C-alpha cells in the first residue's frame, strides 16, 4: 500500500475495517502537514491553491480505489480457496486423539502441567479443550 492509502484511513483502525475520511478532512490534513503555499518535492501542485487541492482530491480518490481493489481481490481469493473445502487459519493444536489422551491422563490423577507438557501444548490450551470441570 502506498502513502496515500494511509492518508485516507482513520488513525488507529487496522485492516479492512478502515473508515475512509472525507476529502475535505484529507486535504485539510495534507495542507496542515505541508502548509499552504508550500509545495511537495517542489514539483507537485501547491497545496494551498484550488489546483493543488484538486490534485490531492484526485490522488486521494486513486488511493481509495486502490484500497477497494485490494480488498476485492483478497475476498475473491479467499472465496476461491474456500470452494474446495479449505478453511483459513491455523490448524488446531489439539487433535481428537490428544483430547481423549488428556481426558484419560487427567482422570488418572496426572497433574495438568504434566499432561500439557506430554501433549506438547500449553496449560491454557489444555483447559480450552478439556475444561477443568470435565475432569474434576
């Protein structure tokens, strides 16, 4: 993503859930950073003139379109990946056989710390899949 993508997004909002600023706010922010009557790289339009504001409007719209195209392509790619049955994300650390083993070991009086270490998972992961109330 280019610099203009970040200019058109609200600060503190991550990912595709960004709220797009209005053109007036975006241009006002640019004029505030650059300063009216100053030029960027001395080759682009003056941010304090009508033609300069028009230039920034066009650039902000291009950045907005680029962002929307990126989101659209990402969603299309995820949809294509889901069609053959693929799910995104990490594979679960606990398999059905590990869950059964954990239940048996916990029922046999083995401490949860030892069970988790034996299965190669953390204690919170063990309790996520085998709640404490299930083996108490």
